[in-house]
């Protein structure tokens, strides 16, 4: 058996050097000759031509290593190889599981990101729609912008209103909104300097019953002479200030009256509308000088906390603590449509106040968690906007006659906030003394003044919001204030069962 002089192993292709007679592995000696050109044993010059191939018969087979010449050694080698394979398989499995976990996390993050993006896009679209709806309703035209790329058109949801009702509301909206910029205070309307000098000119005590006592709601007719009041005694009273005479005491409610309003429409008889904690809305009318019941509208499961006559004079809206509000047809004394809480929208829909925008499409409801839900009456499945106002129940709100502002307040905190509906943001706010309570905020018909009643009466100038008048000669909490006779008088109601009239001091 031959052994290579370089490697010491049996050569697979043995060759012999002519100079030294030494056996080498052919590949090794040829590489050595290329690098050195000598015989590695003798050191003599050597070329590849000096190598002689050894042709052994049979062909030389390399011997097995010593550790593989017995069965136990072979088994040990096989076991070691198997263990190495198992360890490698384990490492591969660990790497696979780690990769799988990383992939799952990546997919989860991608899915979460996709959902967040979808939600943000939905909120963006809803905000754009709300802003567009309110801007178009109040007649505000944003500055022209560069032409935007065309987006996919979404089909609008089916309207909530019967076609004839929607047509009437939109006709009223177009008529009123088109003339908004031309709306100015009537000639001879009271100025801010005149309001600063107002004093009490008369009062009417002892209205409504003594147990339970108090006037809880007030409204004033357009002529400034006739007043409708609601009381804790469950009654509605019609009173003529000019003759100082009760024109009617109307009974029918079974609990305290929460809101009253006149419906005065050209060519139609004057009606009074009342809402109550007994969950009903009632209509009262005058026939030959006598007032009587004209209809009852029910359907709510909670007390009625807000009432608003539509500018068209054909409908009245009522907001309830049962998280719904209804639009009623006055002529037929029946419900047209009911708007329920929208699934998926956080926050309360339990209404503690309600008002209608002066152009008739938007309706706003204050809720028990201090928000304002702004509805487009044409849609029952989406909101026009939600305004965060107070931290407690929002018990009073009022739209300005020009349609640009919304005033809000809560009976639980003495803070008044003014929203600019063109920007859907708080324009101004102020806080009264901590001992004050607020029963009602109300813009006057000219949109020049804002009255705030409760512990006392305060009148503020629109836009500057400066305090013009403070009246605190009342004996009980004030519950309502109305400007009448071109703003020359302010009629107040209170829990002391008294109507008070403020105006210019007379000699």
C-alpha cells in the first residue's frame, strides 16, 4: 500500500518522482511543483514530466478510518450524526416558529393600521360632509380652492322625511337662507345703548298655582302683548300684558310643563304648543276669544325636555330623555318621523334641550353628557355634527337669527359657550359667578343680543359679547326671557310666579 509523502494518506492517483523515487498524491505534488519547482523530499529540481503514474492492480481503495472499522464504532458514528441532524432540525424549527411569529405580528399590525386608516378616512369624510351640510344650510360659502382630483361618488342614503315634508322644509330653507345676508334689524329696533338703561317697568305676580309654584316656561307673541307660560302646576296660561288679563288657563298635562312656544303663521290661527314631563306635546288654539285644546301628540317614553317650532310653521320638533326626537305635523297633530340614537356613535342621545336652526334644516339637541347633536332633518342615519360643549347635562341652547352662532349652557355649571357654526368650533365662552345658575340662553329676533337668565338676567351684545345689562331684582330663579316690541321690552318669567317687563325708564 502506498502512502503520499506529503499528506501521509493513501493516494487515489499515486505518482513516483524520478529524482527521489518517492510516492505522492498526483494533485498535491503537481500543485507543489507549480509553486516551488522542486522535489519536496530531496529538494532537487522537479517538473511534472518527471512524475511517473503508478498503475496498481486492483485499483487502490483508501482504507477506512480506524474509528469505522468495527460495528460499535459505526453505531457511535451514526448516533452522533443522528444527534447532529436532530439538533439542526430543532434549530430550524425554532427559526421557523420565530419567522412565523414575526409574520403574524406583521400581518396583525398591517390589519390594525388598515382599520385605523379606514376609520380615520370615514371620520374625515363624515367631518367633511358635516361641515359641508352646515355651511350650505347656513349659507356660508368657503373660498374657492384649486380644482381637486375627482373622487369616487357615494350614493346618499335614503331620506328620512316624506317627500312632501322634505319639499316644504327645503322650500322654507331656500327662502330664508337666500335672504340671510340681507337680514338686518327692523327699522327702529332697540340699540345696545338703550338696553343698558333698561329697568323694570311693570310686573304681574301670582300667576299659576302656589303648589307646586313657579313659571317653568315662557314665550312671547310677535305683537309683544300676549304671553304663554307653562307652570310646575301642570297648567298652561295665556296672558295679555296690555290688558293685564289671563286669556286662558289650559289644563291637560299630568306633570310639570317644561316648554311652551307660539306658532304664528300668516293666514293661520295663532296656536300655543306645550311640552311636559308627562311625555306629551299638546296644541292649544283660540276660537272666538276662548282658548282650548286642539290636539295631543305622544309616542315618547321619556319626558320632553326640548321644544322648537319649525320656521315654516307647519311642524314642531320635540326632544326627549328617551334618546329620540320627533318631528310633528301641527295641522294633523301627528308624528311625521322619529329620530333615534345612531348605533356605533359614542356618547348620549338623551336630550335635555332642543332647538331648530332659523333656516329649518338643521336641528340641535343638547344631551345629558354635555354634547350637541346636530341633525340634518333629511337624514335619520347620520349626524350633521357633534359639538362637545359642557361636562354635564346641556339644558339650554339657542341658534342666532342669522344662523351663524349657537349658544349653549348647563344648569349644573355657570358657563356660557358660543359656537361658530361656520367653523364648528367654540368662538367664545365666559363663566358667571360660582353661585349663579343658568336656566336659559336665548338670542333675540334681531341677532344683536343674547339673554342669559337664571339667578339673574344678563344681556350680552352679539359679536363682542360685552355685558350690556344685569337685572337682579327678581325674587326667585328666572326661567325665561323674550325680547318684544322691536326689542324695546324684555319679558321675564320666574319661579316666583311673576312676569316682569323691562324697558326704558319712564318719567
